[in-house]
C-alpha cells in the first residue's frame, strides 16, 4: 500500500514538473515574437514609396486565406503569419509578400518564379523588376519585394524603428 501511495505521489510530482517546464518554455517563446506582416506592410504603405500597391490582404481575412494556396503553395493553416500588398488591376508585377512558416524562403522564391511566368507573355517590360526582386528574412518573417525600388523598400522595412510594445 505504501509503495502504491509513493508511486502515486512520484507520478503526480513528475506530472507537475513537466507542466511547469512546458509552461516555462511557452513563456520564453512568447517573448521572442516577430514584428508581424501587418506591421511590415503598414510601414511600406505609410512611407508612400509603393503607391502602386493599392490592395492589401492579411492572414485571417477570408480572401487571403482562401487564396493562400494559389499564391504561395500552402494553406493558410500552414502559416503562422502572412500578408500581401499588390496592384489590384493586375497591370503591374509589383508586390510585397510576407510569410512566416516552414520553408517560407523557398515558397517566396517559387512565388517570384510564378510571377515571372505570369508576366512573361503578358507584360515583358515587368520582367526586369521580377528578376531583381529581393527575398530576405526580417524579425522571423520572410519577405518578397517585387518593385523598381525593391532595395529601397527592403531598407525601409529593416531600418524602420521597431513599433512600441
């Protein structure tokens, strides 16, 4: 009987320690947060440096979630954060896409290649900006910028003061 009670107490203590450890890890992970797609796209929008990008969609909005697989090759459930700014008329290749998920850099490269294919026969004068697009990681988010001033927009994203918490 004493052995069973001792075993029960040890089991309960082990369970409590495991819960405490997992809670501690969760707390530590929550302090390391990315800046977020909404903040990144807002910085670009407020700067006025990408006026042709007149449409914006974010993860959680039905239109983004419904088209995520078409745009990036993954479902909205497979990404933890994302957003896109683009030319709503489709007349230009300009775009800023933000993804946070496994293989985000690879998915954005595929997106760049898809855009190249889309514009190759449609608007060949847009191909140079697609070829010169930048893909980079910033604060846990991967970003694709297709624009005549892609490097300038990248610098805007990277050098902007962090939003107050």
